C-alpha cells in the first residue's frame, strides 16, 4: 500500500511536467541539419548563427536565405580554429509547403600538423637565467607532430609569457608571433619572439585607504622585504592575508611597471576598510532545523585595539545558542590567536542537551590551506525521555587541517576539499577516561562532458579508549539530514538509548551525486547516500537514502531541494539546504 500511494503522486508529477514541457515548446522557424561534423558537431551547434536564430518567429524568407548563405564560411572559420583548414561543405536548401530546411554536410578533411616551432628569447633573462630559458622552451605545449588549434596556440603563448611575468620580469612582452599555415600540405610553422625586459625588485610598502586600523598590523602581515626579487606570488600572498583578516572589503597590492626604473619599486596597497562595528539580523529556514532567527554582532576594533569580537545569537527548532569569539591581530608567521566560548541547548531525536564549550586556538587566515591547533573544554548536561540526566566533561588538545582546491569558494564547479581533525585528552582532573578522537572528510566535484557534474562526498570518525557515557556529545557522532544522509531526519541516525537517538563513537558517510545542468543556473540531480553512527564498528550498519533534486546556482551559493527515500524507514523525506558542507 505504501508503494502504491507513493508512486501515484510521482506519476502525476511526471505527467504534469511532460504537459508543461509540451505547452512551452516553441516551434522552429526552420530546420537545420548538419551532418558529418563528428566531434565538432557541438562546436557548430553552439556557434552557427543559423542555429541560434532557429526559434525566431519573425524570421523572413530573405533573412533565412542570408543566414544560409553565410553558414558555409562560418563552418570553415570554426573548423580552422581546430586545425582543419580545407573542409568540404555541401549545402542544400529546401522550401516545401512553407517548411524550410537547410542541410549542410561537412567533411573536415585532414588536420593541420605542427611542422616546426621557433621560440626566440631576448633581453636580460637570456644571460641572467639561461636555465630558466631552457625550461620554458621545454614547457612549450605545442610541439612538432601535434595538431594545430587556435586555442592551443593562444594558450601556449600565454603560458610562455606568464613564465616570465609572474617572477622577476613583469614588463615581459611577446614582440612578434606567427602561425604560418600551409593548407595544401596540412602543415603549420610557429614562431614567437619574447622580450623579458629588465628584472624588477620590490621597494617599500605604500598604503592608501588606511584610516581605522593600525599600520603595524599590515606590516606584520607583509611577506615582502625591500630588495626582494619581484614575485606575483608574493603580491597574491599579501592580498590574501589582508583580505582574510576581515578588516578590509578589498585589498589590491601592485607595482608600477616601468622598464626605465626596475629597482626597488614601491609596493602600492589600495585598501577599502570595512566599518568598525556591524550588526546583522536574519531569518532563515532549513528542513533540518526549521525556521530560525539569527543576530550577529561584529566589532573590528574591540577595546580600541586591533582585536575582532564576533558574537552570534541563534534560535531555531533544534537549538538555541550564544557564541562569542575574540581574534587577536595576525602574527608575523601568519597565525591568528583566538578565544571562543559557546553556550547551546539542543533538542534532537528525543535528547535534550545543555552544552558549554570554551577554548583557545591558533589558526591560519587562509581558507585555501586552513590549519588550527588549540585546547578546548567541553561540558554538557544530557537529559533523556526516561528522565535520566547525565553530566559529562572533557579537556581536549587538538589539531585540524583543511585543504581547499576549488575553482570558486562560493559556487564551485570543480575541485576538492579534504581535511582531518585529531584530538586527545588524558584521564585526570577533568576527563573521566583517556580520549582520542579522529575525523576525516572529503568532497570532490568534477564536470563530466558539457552539462554533467559528479559530486562525491565521504566522512569518517572515531572516538577511541573512552566509553560513550564518558564523552561529551559534541565529541560523539550522529548523522542524517539535508547535508549528510538524505532520506532521514536531522541527526536521527545514531545510537538508540532510553527512547532517544544519541551520539555514537564511530561514524561513516559516503555519497554520490550526478547533476545535469538544464541551464547555466539550474540543474537536476540524482543521488545515493549511505551512512550511520554507532557505538562500535561491530554494531555499525549503513542506512541508505536515494532520491532526486533540483539545483540553483544562486549568488549566495548552491541552493538544493531534494526528495529522498529512506530505505530503512520506507518513507520519503524532503530536504532544503544552501551550499556544500566544506
């Protein structure tokens, strides 16, 4: 009966979607057929004018004939960018009973092969760094025997120039380049002349736009010393350090590239400061935690020092919390001392927890390679449905590392995030037992062909030596919900105790998702998740969830709406979330 009641609404939804698609489909003004293009069919599909105007309802006969007449030349130009300079194109136009048809049969012919490459270096780099010159020659990507493409030619020249621009020679330039094509022989000869210009060195720091905060803080973040050789990487590091402090909305370091004055060039830093104090109020909704309100207070110059005080108050169906963190100025080695305190009450799956967390850490400011180490005190008061009350506390020293390699930190399309945390605390004044805790997690995103994307996710965790009753809940594991195992309620996968679901000592979660991009902003997904938490690996059993979803690339990150079926419960579950868990 359950299966019947679930499938009937699903069939209705699919029928409605098909009807909507049929009603919204626009009739073509004419039909275009391109055959024989092989691997270049998609290239022609995307760029031919006659294909782009196919749905124009006001298309006249004259305009259709004009588009058809220029199509063979457009095909030749597009195939030339891929190294095919002698294609054969047959054109046929048909207009019968008011139905217009344009047929184009394409034979790309033989590709043009690179016959010779001549790279000529000029300027001081030839005598100052001869080994670097030879390395750049070896790294040239278009070699003899390869097929010539316009994209490859442009990319190779840009890579060659970048090899000089990013270090020592910011005035480098390509003074001449030629790709000599012989269509009859299907051969290409490439030549490039590149001049390094003089070698540059850095000078003193010149800052513009600094009013509220101290110059000493910026000097402590600066990795550049006067006299250092020019390096774009050093400028990027300075920019990243300044931006990651939270004091500035933008930071742009640069130098004036004047070949006549290459020595000790001042480093100019243009800053736009964030306001000293900021209050943010928000309303939100999640299928995991329901409706909620949030208030954030930020003082970037606390007690008239370069200290940042961040406080947050949040109330929702599952939790109420007050969190405060104090960040001291970044040290010269790039680490930030910070202190944090958190009070929280959670009501989840029959368990009520009043929790306190307080500690001190050293953290890096970079979100690309994020490290932290410190010591944290945990305490909680656990109340279960049978009126049992448990008090637990622990003092844990820990280290964590997260590596992010994404094309965009907010709306990523490709890349990965991987990290781990390790903590331990000995039995003694605070801990009831020796505690060792380890977690590891990874997310991987990969575009597949043109419109498909794969998203893989995994997480593992274990608490060792101590019993579950000797470990505070923040150190234990539960899962289930929109960004863990879909098909189950928020944190409802764990250990059953006295009519409630509580945290366990081991955790494992794996997830695979395939997304099809219907448009650049909208997509449809199919996924399967599996995971659970338990007291030991002997008791561990995967709970599975499968489903479909919609994806929207919003300005604030990916918005996900999922309908998942929990295999263990036999029930569907709707999930709504924003962003990836990184």
